[in-house]
C-alpha cells in the first residue's frame, strides 16, 4: 500500500508467501491428501514507510520507526 501512496504498509513478504504456496502445490501434485497438508502462516513480514506521503500530510515519522523499516519511499 505504501508504494501506491499510502503512509505505511505492513504485511507478509510476498516472496515468502509464494515460496510457501509453491511447496504446498508440489505436495498436491505429488498426490498428498489435502487434509494432510498443514496450513502455514507467513513467518517474515516487512514494513514499508512512504516519507513522501508523511511529508504531504505534515506528519513526522520517528527516526526509530524509520530505522526499523525494510523499505523507505522518499
């Protein structure tokens, strides 16, 4: 969302989600019963901050939050 102009985006890394999806797809294609495939939750998340949007609305993002961000849009 932050990449489309939102202030902050926080969620699972899409690469991690697709990796897990690929592993589950392989199990399905190999004939594993669907009831035997565990549901997996993402384990890696990313924080993206759009400083351009923050400046436009007059908000100052604390330096500690900016340092923790995985990506910053300026």
